[in-house]
C-alpha cells in the first residue's frame, strides 16, 4: 500500500498564503528560494523520532500558480517505492502522467498525474537515506 505523504496547495500571493496558514493553524512555514521554485514548506506535525511523524499526520507545501499548468488545485502526494513502476501502473489504470519525473534535491523523485476522474495528484519516490 502506498500512503499519502504530502499535500500541495497553489498560491497567487506567497506571503499571504504563508501568513494565513501560520496564523490560522500555527503551522511552521519555510520560504524556499527561486532555485526551489519559490516553494513554501508547511510543517503541520512535529516529527516523532520513533514514528517519523505524529500518527496519521502529513506535512505539505504551497506552490505558485502558473498560467500554463493544468489542474492547480489542492492535491495530495502519494509515496511510492519505485516511481517508474508507479508511472506504468498509473497509465495502465487509465491515468495520464504529466511530464517526466524530476529530482527534488534531498527529497526524492516527483511527478504529477491526472487520475481517471481528472484530478491532479502527484507521487514521490523518497530518497533512500543511509542510517
């Protein structure tokens, strides 16, 4: 089973969305630079060293809306073991992968897709970290 590991929400005004979620929900906000696409990380749960995060909780982020991107709505990111295998399964199940996977430095390989109902969803193959 592949769990939801992250959420994403598009923004028009970076500072406004950061201030809103920080003020309304006390989320920890981290503004990333242009080299990371002006992404805004949102920590919604403090990690537990034994569990990795609070049971059932996920963190997420915000990305800038772009006029040429499809389906810019809140979405979820599904964690997968092998992104190439997952891409094939998405296509076989009737979905459409949007472009090629790309590496998010220090995080893993990421790609978005449209599911069978026209919803934009994403998947992430996390980097394997040595212990």
